[in-house]
C-alpha cells in the first residue's frame, strides 16, 4: 500500500463560543493533512496550537516528498524517515507538528484498511472515557466565568478546567505583576468552587507561564479547594522545578501537551516531576510517538491523560491503551472540529462514548477546506 500523495492545507477556521452560552468570535489555526495510497484509501490528519502555514510548508516541501512511495502501513519506517528529515539535530517545534499530522493520517489509513476505529487497532482498552471541559478562559471576567462554568456543569460535565497565570511570564512589560495575577486567580477559583460545590472536579492550567515561587504560592492557596490537577505550572516545563513543586504540594502535577520529543517525558518520569503525563497526538509526534511514550508511563505506573484539546483524535489514544484515562473537551478546538468535520464529541454525564467508525471516523468538509484556506 504505497503512499502516492501527501498534501497539507493551512486553515483559519472561524469559531464562536456559543456552546458556552456567550458570544465570543475567534479563529482556530489548523493544518489539515491528506495522505493518499495507491489503493485509493485516503487518511486525514491534523495539527493545531501553532501557525498553520509554516507547518503546511514543512509537510508539502520537506516531509511529503520524503515519504512518497513508502508503505503507508509501515508507520515506524515512515515516522523515522520523517524524524531524521525534519529534526536531524534533535529540534522540535514546527517539525513535530508536521510529523504529527502526517502520522495521524497514516493511522487513519491503518484503521480504514483494518475496517476498525483507531482506538480498537491500538488495543481497545475501553469504549467510554471520562471527559472534562476546558471552559474557564482568561478572557472571561469574574462574573462571566461563574456563569460559563455553571452552564457547562448543567450540560452534564463532571469536571472543568480553568486557565490561570495568564499572561504570566509570556506577557512582557505590560503584563500584571505575578503576585497580582496569583491573587486574582485564587479569587476566581474560589468563586468557581463555591458555585459548583464539592462534587465537580476543578483543574487549573498555567500553560508554562509561571516561575516556581508564583506556582508554589498558587498551589498553597488552592490546596484547600480540592484541585484535581495543576497542568504545566512551570515555565518551559522545567523538569527540575516541576519535581520540586510536586514534592511541596498535594495537588497532582501534569505536563506534556506541547512536548515534541520522547526524552522530555522520560526525564519527567525519572525525576518524579509529574503525577500524570499528557502526550498530545496532534503535537507530540502523532499516534506512533504517543504509543511509545505511553509505554514509558506504564513502566513507571503513571497514567496518561489528554491535554491540549483535539479530543476527536486524542480520545483514540486514551481509549485504546490501558494506561489512558480522560479526554479534554476544549470548547474552541471542538468548535473548529465541528466546522471542519461536522463532528464533535458527545458526552453523557461526563462520559464520552467511542465510535465504531473505521480510522478516526472523520471526513473534512470540502467547502471548508476551500473557504477557510489560509494562504496569507
């Protein structure tokens, strides 16, 4: 089953947050990838959370030509060829995004060839997953935040995630002082706990924007609120500092959604820096790399979880492997998937049921591929 065509299309998809009960228009940047075989099977992959055009150029000019004529089912061979072509000196960044999108398309082909969904090809550990909602966005004011979270809980979600520490160290000279940010975050999280009661899980995510003293101060203030986990609290996912923070707090620490190299997860596990790791199929190197990382996690008796959105793809990793746990329902990512594929995860009482559709079960809308194309 030879690869005969690899094509990436950069997309800028308009989204809104109507499912949160608010009007907040925006855009999601997605790189859509198609891999076609000489048998006529076409696999679809994607990556996000970065600029779409550079990733598309990497696929079309560098990686696509490298893998044409290879066997689409030999994902290990194809992955290694892509890695050494795009990251000969061990870098990550755009290369990891491009590899991820192509690799997902290959797994889509594999599932279609086997006439099984990817989660079953991976091992079929479970047919339903806990799903939590990322809804506590930093652009919401205090009152809006409470209203939005109440709305999400009324939809049936049993867990919510709130953004904290924004803009933090990434805000430049105009950013509020970290101490002021922490005070504001503590106030907001306390308001949410008061609004939803003790039975709803609350997680927080700093997106690598805090230094150790600030993350420590935030943990100390939030421990009494029974926080489910603190995602990526420390700048650059600094392994040494995360390990130090984890030793000091009872709040579980998670990280990994934007990492593109397997050794970074190895170092987190060896250092005891995390309670849960979060390989992300759309960024971390696709399903091939995430399965390797999940094997490391299993050896350390550490679970994996989905961070970074893209539940339509990441749910297959979490459902397919016994070390998997939960999937993230990030409303802006879900909205973009609904536009592109006409699909979004369906949850009932905080559980997402997996589909039996072959591959990832996703077909892009050709009109969206034209109308949302971002050629600059």
